[in-house]
């Protein structure tokens, strides 16, 4: 009699019964899944939010790193503090001062990009089943972290002026009525990823007042705050609320992402927990990267460099908006961002961005479907378009290809009918087009 093979031998993953329950929430992001295709030279990628570092003075950076190795190599290449290099933390307070934040270096924790800061904050605050409030839509990387820690994401409506205060109040009341615990509000107030909109100055104190009154911590993620095109940096939420806001920043967008240096500014008790979490995760953030960034800040006109980045991204934003106005079907809507990297495009009724993506890739253009930015399946009628990396000429060509795919899709729908059901109506009224000002 033949023996029956063990069940585990027939599985693709023989370790499936051994994993922790939280691994069920660990899935590949839709953006990362696009990288292999979008990185091909024949494809115009309007998908990834890669900063364009072509404008960096590489000779200056090279010289600074060379001096770092020859003059401080034994220190730079050694283990460091779990909180980060003191000199860099001091410089970070200077950076944050541009947004009205007065802080002490002791309350800054350096992290491996702001992505790790999101992870550490979630690790120390969230138990399975706790609630994190997020804008609708929200940053895919943060949604992945919340899911991995088994937190429940509750989306809150945005419009052209950012997070809607009344919607926030309603979300808080609904969660509290259900008996669940809200651990924090995760928000990207400036040049939002993916929506490209900015929380208005009028709404900022209202959002803070609501969270203060309801005892909701605010996690302010602000990687794009210095990249406004036509205005000075807006005053950070953290500038007006020291105890109720944890502020996250990054050098990935204003210097270079390859160094992977970000930070968290937190109230003193939270900072202690973050340092402990950092030490258990990485022992310490990379000393060499921190000292390289510190040398750059000390020896280069970094504010002048940011101004050059702003001008470059504004030119690319203008190229994107101009191409959309000239080439996209009239039924499409999009916002005109005041800074950052992204435009949020809403498709004509019945067109599904995720279903259309394979045909777009065949036409050699890539984007990110809106569903990547929701925890609950919404967003199918929208997409995020990134203008930060391609040249203006490539942006226009990418939009031309995308418009052709969309027009063909609309013709098919008109011929055969039976469009997919509309998604996103109901709890997120207006989310598909958080900004529709085409001026």
C-alpha cells in the first residue's frame, strides 16, 4: 500500500503552518510589483515616486564622502547610537525650523528612512485590532505597515482642501461607538501621496482641535513639505501641537534616497520607546549614511539645492498638466498639485484602472491603480501619476500613450457595455477627485 504524501509536501510553501498570524497581512505592494516592468527603458513610467537626483552636485557629494572616509572613517564605519548621530539631529532641528517647528535634538530619533519611522511608531502603539485613521486615499507603504501589524485602517474622506474635519469627527465617533481603540491619525498634510493635495491652513487647527479633544495622537508624515512650487513651506501640524503630534521627516526627497536617512520627532516618553524599538530592529541606524548627510548639510547650500529641485519638479508638473489637458478624454478629472510628485487622475465612469493596467503596459506606459492606496478595495476608478522622474518630453509621451489606451478602453465599453460596477461611492464621497481645479 502506497503511503500518502505529507500535506506539506504538496504545498508551494511548506512553512505555511509555522508563520506568525501577522504574516497574513504581509503582501507585496502594487507599486513594487510594477518595478520590473516600469524600469524597462522602452516603458514610460508614471508609476514610481523616485526622486530625480540628476540635479545633485555629485562632485560635491563625492568630495564630502571622500573626506568623511579619510578623516573620520574609523568612526563613520563603526556602530553608532540607536538614537542617531548628535550632529545630524541638531541639523535636523534646523531643517524642521523652516516649517515652524522648534524642537530639541534630544527628541529626534534618526531612522532608516521615514518608512522605518512609520514601522517603529506602529510597533510601539498598535495591538492587533487597534484602529489607525488614514486619509482616503493614503500612502501605500504606510498601509502595508498597518496591515502587517494587524491594525484596522479606517479611511477618512478628503476633498480639494485636504482631510475633511467633519468626516474625521464622524469616523472617530463611529469607531468609538464600536468599542474599538483609535491609536493615531496618520496624515500626509503637504502635497499628499498619492492625492497631490495639501491640507489648507484653515483646516489645520481644526484637525488638531478635534484630535486633542478626542485624545487621538497625530502621526504627521511630511517628506514633501519643502518641495512646494510657488510658496514658502506651510506651518507643520507639529509646530502648533508638541505633545499630540509625532512628526516624521526624510532626506530621501530633498537630498537622495539611497542614503536611507529619515527621522521622527516625538514627545519625550515616546522617543524613549522609539529608541528601544530602533535598537531591537537594527541596533542602530547606519552611522556612515548619517555622517554623509551631515557633511552634505554642513558643507553645501542645501536650501539652494532644494530650490533647484522645486524648480525642476514644477517644470515636470507643468508638463504633466499640460499633457493631460491636451490629450486626455474630456470625461477625466485631475488635480493640479502645488508641490510634491503626484497627480491623482479620475477615469470616466465604468473604467477600471487596475483592469486596464496590462493594456497600458503593453502600450509601454505604467501608472499605479488607485486601489493600491486604499485598505478596503476602493479606488478602482482612479490612478496615481508621478511626474518627478521622467523628463518633460517623456511625461508628454507617457500621457499620449495612456490617453490612447484609455480611448480604446472607452470604445470597447461603448461597444460591449457591461462596465464594471462603480467603486468608491458611499463612505468616501468625492475621494476619486480630491482636487479638480484644472486651472
